[in-house]
């Protein structure tokens, strides 16, 4: 009993938080990441290691089912809170800590959803480190049941003509350091991806956050080139933070996200050049990171794919993940030196964070179209790096009503 009480007190004082970002909720996600860093609350990589599920962004009925599976995988004691906007994040975190401190609570309202059963689950964890509660949604092709929510393997020929087990697996939509709302369905043989399909992102019902300045300028609103440069630099830091976290370089991932938050907070450019230059030096000169990402997600600029089978990506997507993050660093250095540019933004001549902006054909549509061909033949361990090295923004597609190809 004493050990249980101590464990509960520890969880309530510094809960391990599992973030779950919903489409259209980028500001809430960014605020959650900022506050979790300031509070020094650990971020859980999997449901099994979490005490508190923090859902950010507006309600998305299309993702209720995977979100419920994710919640079901958290072990007791646990709590669940939802912050639809950035302004609600702090109070949601406080409420989550209070609910953990009150465990087992009173009645059925511990997690803030009256009437929902909050007793500990006895089924094995679904989701694991790769899927976060979305594994095995695809059919097995055998008609067989899926014990513990995981699909059974079927057989099929591999690239060498051998008959090997084929496993259907989904990455997303709730993964740490993963594009919001993205689900990629894979067919694996061993640890090699044989097929990949990107699902159409759930509608966000709002303006895509990172391409917002370009949309507003295209609609005739006054937007300065300096404001766009600040927004694009922050988006670049967000992409760098995701790639560095997936690569395991957490120290520099935190540095990139801290710089992102300073940019969005309006910190003067003179105070940001030093941190931006230090980040560029540390990351750009890292031989280990270059070795880890070399050859990952290689795109031929002439054909759009390594074998010519994928559609062409937007300008700047060619090369491998190493080439792309080095271009991100170069662009970051230029942008932090133009934060005060008073000239009006020309949305057609200035690239948005993911490439040249066209409302009917957002650049992330081309990036997502590249993924199936880039993932096919890759090892599962490299799949996360392939996605992070492109870092498409599904909110661009959801806002424009565009479906990914492939």
C-alpha cells in the first residue's frame, strides 16, 4: 500500500505525458511542447510508459476510434485531458495532474469523460513504439482474428522470389515526432517494407498553420516578407526538431524547438542569430547524423523518385535526408536575418515552408505522394527517418481537400 501511494504521488507530481495531436491543432501542439519543456514533465514514447494522455486540437470525429484505442492502452493509474486551443493547454495539464493525484477518483469521472469505464485494461498493449494504438487496423487477408489487436501474418513472395510472411502494419496517426494525423499503411516481410499507402488525412476544418501567411497574402491581406520569414524559420525548426528526435539526438532536438518557440514569440532577430548559427554548426557538421541519414529517402530531382516510379516532389525535395536537412539549415540562417523585412510578401514568388505555394496543389501533396515509393524496400527501422526527412504537413491537404496520390 505504501509503495502504491508513493507511485501515485510521483505520477501526480511529474506525470509522464503522451501527446496526441489532432488535425488543425498545431498551435495547441506547439504550446503543449513548450509547456512540457518548461515544466520538465517527461514525454512518453509509448502508451505503456504514460500516466497522462494529452489530446490537443479541435475535435476530430474521424479519429475517435484510434484515439480510444490509444487511451485503452494506457495502464492505470492514468488520466486523459483535451486542449482544443493553445489557451487551454496549461489548465488541461493542471487538471490532468489533479486527476492523477485523486486516483482512483470518485465514480466514473476520473479522466474527465463521464460514464466511461476507467478500470485498468487487461489486454496486451496495442500500438507499441511504432503505431501508438493504430496497429492492425488493416485486414490480414486471411479472415483470421487478430489477438490483442495485432494482425496475423500471411505469406507472399518477396523481392527474391521466396515465400515469406507478410504483416500488415499502420504507422500513425498518433506517434511522437510524427506528422499530425498522418496514417501510412505498410506491408512488411521481415523488417522490409514491401508496400506503403498513405491514407487521406482527416479534415481539419481550419487554415493550415504553417502556410497561413501565404494563404492570407494570396487572399489580399497585408503580410510582410519579414513575418513570412519568421514563420518559415519556425516551421524549419519544427521539422528539424522532429528529424533530430527520430534520429535520437534529443539535445539538439530541444535546441531546435526552443528556437522555434522564440521565433513564434516574436523575439528580435538579433537575439536569434547566435542560437540559429550554433544549431546550424552543430547539426550541419555532425558526421554521425550525416552517416545515419545518408541514402535515406533519396529522391531523383529529374524523375521524383529513386526509380522514376514516384511523382516529382516540389523543388528542394531532391537528394536524400542528409541533403534536405542541410538545405533546411541554410534556409534557417537566411530567414533569421530577414525577420524585419517590411516589404509585402509575394506568395507566388516566395516559397512556403514545404515548397512553392499553390492552393489547389499544396506542396505537401507532392511530398506525401513520394512516400509510398520511398518507403518500399526500406527497412522498418528507417521508415520513420524517411518520413521525418520529408516532413509533409497533412494539414495542407486537409485544408485544401486534396487526397494524396500513391
